[in-house]
């Protein structure tokens, strides 16, 4: 249900949120968690709305997690705008925002990590070697702090979603992971907080990512042909490819055929790194 920003409670302490969540659980209330790094957009709003429909309490975590950024990445410049985020969360019907400082989440350097050595070095992990250990570890912490029965993630970060589902399965977290379809701009560009790094011209050119994948899906026959179609389309628009791979949807291992597979890619428009995917 739509709320005013003033009705949303902002909790900054992990201990305080855990206490609140335990109380809600004791009262038999279900908790939905939407983990985010803030700079929220329509994609996040749809996750929050989905959570409010099937949970008594929806918690949105807003935490730019230093553990998932590499040394030369965009941690320092990642957009932070809590006031606007609170408004979006209220409109989407969230009850609680969990917005801890890094010092509260990591009072001491983290020594214990959740890792998936089978997949963390593939695709995005090849270029961001510590990224997925940082993501899985903070998501595990967020689950233990918020005690959700359901947690909502966008399919946009396809490899991330796969790794989170695998973590929950392998480690028996009592949380149902709900993945939701990627929300796209009219041009086809996948919504992302990082889109705002781009100039208008780069943003328009970046629509070639989705267009390339759609053309490849329609006309490409072999795996190699599919990749070449996408590569050409992105390069013609001025983009720089980091990787284009095709993986099995089930285990995310490199695909041998296009059947039940997914295109995964990362590329640059200007200085902005974008990722996207399309199921085949
Ligand atoms: O997808 C994101 O925004 C982040 O990787 C997540 C899941 C909130 C963990 O920091």
C-alpha cells in the first residue's frame, strides 16, 4: 500500500533490525526483503511492489557494499541519494529501509566469505574476481539480519541471481528467492543505477545491446554466429565488448548448444560498464 515518506522507518543498526525482525516473526508476520544498493529506479519499485503483495512487512536494504567493488571500480562515485530512495520506497509500499553505514556492517574486516568457486570466476567474475564473494557474503549477512521468508532480486544481474539461488540451496537458508524480469527503458536498455553515468548519446547508443541480442536470437543459428551478430551491433554503435558468452540456464556452465541457454554479456559505452542477458 502506497505510503508517505514519513511513514517509512529507517533503521541503521543491524542489531536493531534483527531485533525488529525477530519481533515480527514472533507475531507470525511474514517478511519480504528487497536488497539494493540504492539509487532506486522503476526496476526496484517493481520488486518492492511484488514484495508488498505477498508479505506483511517489506524491508528494503540500501547499502553500497564495499566488499563487492574492486580496487579500481566505482565504489566512491556510486550514486547515493537516500531522500529520493525513501520516497520511491514509500510510493511502492515498503515498511522499513535498512540503511547501515559500512562501519556498522563491517566493524572489523570480513574474514569469513561465502564463495562459489565453480562459477565466481566465469563471465563477470573473470573481470571482477572478488565481486561475487562480496555479493554472496553481504546477501548472507542481510538474510541473517532481516530474517526474510522471501527475497526479491532482478534477473538483470543474471549471474548474481543464479549464485544467490545456489547459495540458498547449498546452505539451507530458509528464504525463498524470487527473481523478476528485467525492466527496460523504451529503447530496450536494461534499467540500472549505473545508466546515469552515461551521456544522452551513450545512452541512446547502448540500446544496441538489447537490439543486438534480439536480432541474434531471431537470426543466429550457431553459438558463434549469435555472438558475432551481437558484437557487430554493439561495436557499430560505439560500444566496447568485455565479454559475450552463452551459458546453460540450469547450471550457468558454458553452453554447447543454444537450447535452454542464456546470452550473458558486459560491454562499455564511454566509461560505463553495462551488463545484460537474454534467454534463448
Ligand atoms: O544487486 C545489487 O544491488 C547488489 O549486488 C546486492 C544484491 C544488493 C548486494 O549488495
